[in-house]
């Protein structure tokens, strides 16, 4: 027996006895999913969380471009970016209601977002530069939420039911970012180190779920490193280079219950084809590449395989 409630909000009125699943947790998990998908600096990934009563899969991907451009008669450059970002989450977990009845939750979220960025790039010396910029993201979030095991007082039929909730929300995120970028050549090999901090303010709007009429502040810290060197391969007179990399992402104030993790480590390798072209000054293109990496954390496994461009 399946019931669809007129007001698909996950709160005490709709799910009596499930005080562990508060409105705050619902809000935090929705915003955490959006932030771990659309935040600047995040790359494509497929993640699996396996932790006691929780089993979830999440993926994200993006198609975009960013570049620096010259501002005449100034020592600093401009910076801009535009990206289309998408992601999905299937989260299955179990809870016990206030009466001791086990409940199973099956949550599916899908998000599609458009993100634009604009800022400046300041060279500190020949190796290091700072890049502060602002990003504006508009996201459409669709959610299906199934709860299996609810008790019912219906005079006939199964004493338990499955409740189905379908909700949507639109989110407007403003992100203030600062990147510290270090690059140095050692002969033909290049070392690149970077630190990225993002402070995110999110406004959420929903016509069918009042719980998601909310706003929140979040922040993300990323540390990235890569080392590359030449190969004997060339295409159209342009060289191919090998690379290895290691990244760490920390969602600093994200509650672990929201998605099952708060930080990720990624290690990988790849090949890249150096272009180093700069048409019209606004569309600098350094390389095209292919890389593969593994992602790990406490109770989290994942991978990242695909084409890259920068």
C-alpha cells in the first residue's frame, strides 16, 4: 500500500514518532548535497558510502570553462568562469522511531545548476598568485523520499505502509572564494600546489516543501597538488605530458549524518596534451587531458575517470 501525502514535508506532523529525523537534518542534507555537487573547484566524481545502516551512491559532473584575461595598465589580471553542473544521490539508511519500530528510508536527489564566476588574479611573485572571485549558482533540486515501515491504524490491510514524498526546490548560492596558486618548474618537470577556500551562502525556495524554505552558510577547503613531466609523445607538434596528483577536500561545517562523510582524499594519474593558446585573450587554453583517480575517506570509496580541460 502506497500513500502520497498532500504536504510532502518531512516533519513531526507527517512522520509521527521519528523525532531523530528533524527539520534541521532535512535542510542540512539537501544543502550539503547541493554544495558537494556545485561548489567551485570540485571535479567529477562517483562516490559510494557504506556505513552501518547507510548505503548511498553519489555522482557529480560538470561542463565548463574558466580563464584569466589581461586588464591593461594593471599588474593584476581578470578571471571568469561559466559551468553547467549536474549530480545525483541515492541514499538508503535506517532509523528507529520513538516506539522502537525500524524504518527504512530511500532518498533520491537530482540537481542541475548553472554557475558563473568573476574575479581577479594577483601575481605575488614569479611562483605564487592569489585569486579572489565570486560565484553565483542557480540550482534546481528534485527529491523523491520513500519511508518503509510506518505503522498505520487502517482497519484493514497491511499494518505498515510505504510513504512517498516528491518535492522540488530552487537554490541560489553565492560563493566567495580565494585561491592560492603556486607553480614552479624544475627543468622540464612542473610542480603545482594550490589551496582553495570557499564561503557559501545558500537561499533555498520551495513551493511544495516548507521545510526547505531556508538559508545557510557553509565553507569548503581544498588542497591540491600535482607533478608533471614530459613524454616522447607529440600530436600536431604539441607534447604530451604525464602527471600524478593528490587532492584533499574538507566540507568544514557539514554534519556527517547529512551525507555520511565530511572530507575526501583523491589520488590519481593521467596524461595531458599541452596547447597553450590564448585566442581573444579571454579564452586561454592550456591543455586537454585524460586522468583517473581513486577517492577515499572513512566509509567512503569512489573514483574519478574522464577528460579534463583547463
